């Protein structure tokens, strides 16, 4: 029985967002792992002119290509990729789902303010170049057009009515200090999904880029056990 894993990154991101987890899976399994880059995304952003339809089509094509090579497909989705994973599960035969910081709701203003206060403090002390959050988001502030953000919001709204139809086994991971997706979103998703086999893990210190959290090795193992059916 051959297994394929489709890993879908987030809005205005790239495969690097899930790279620690995909590297772990490659080291621990012989599964075929694919990490497509959505249109306009990647290390350098060129998002103007691309829509939610483009991103959904990107992932559908990637799913179909992977499904031809393996017997079973697992989907791992980070942030917006988590919502796309649910979209694909509604349309195709998906063995299991892993939702990382899934953006069913987005932007926790409270945590975002905390993060930016931290940035302001470090800027004052001239330590900004060493701040991981600043480095990750600096390019995004300048290169994400409003039209793309609107498309992201449209995508989330379009998939929301289907949550209650999703019955696939699912593992949800969420950081409590996520400044982009309010952490209670994970509980909302857990309650909405019709899956009987569903799991929820909260990382006390995890932020939005959950694959880079201090406790990621703990949930990496738990998710792998879930995916292997142990």
C-alpha cells in the first residue's frame, strides 16, 4: 500500500512554512511527499492577478497527479492550506487530514498587537534584524496586494458551509499565541467537522508558524502515529 502526502502552504507563504514537518515525514517514512507552490506564492511573491480559483486549481492538479502515483493520499494543510485541504476532502478520496493553524477564522487582533509591540520595542533597541517574526513578515507587508487578501477571505467563506460534511479522520494543531488565526478557531473546526476520528492539539507557546514552534517534535510524533493508524 503506497502512501502520498500533499502538503499545502498558507496564504502569501510557500513550502518553507511546512518544511520542518515534511522533512520529519521524509525521515520517518517512505511516503511520497509533494509540496506544490501556489500561483503567485513562494520565496518571492507575485500575487497580483491571481485568485482563489487559481489556488484551488493548483491544488486539485497536484492532488490528481499524486493520486495517480499512490494508493492513498493524506493532505496536510497549513493556514489557508488547511481550508484548501477541507475543500479537497469534500471533492476527492482523502485518507486523512492534518490541519495546521487552519484559517477558518483569521487575524486575532489582540495577539497581533502584542506581536507588533514586541517588534516596536526591538526596533527601538535596534535588534529588529534578528527578530524571526519581523523577518518572515517584512516582505509580505510590501508584496501582498489587497485584491489577493480579498481572494483569501472569499476562499475561506466559500469552503465554510462544507465543514459539517467532512467525515475524514483529522488531526488539528493550533498554537495558543497565533497572531493570525485566533486559537479558538481550532475548537470551532473540531466541533464543526463531522469526523468521528478527530484529534485536537494545542501548543501553549505556539504561534502561527506552528511547524517552527519549540514543541513541534512532540506533536510531530503524535501526528505521525495518527497517520500510521497507531
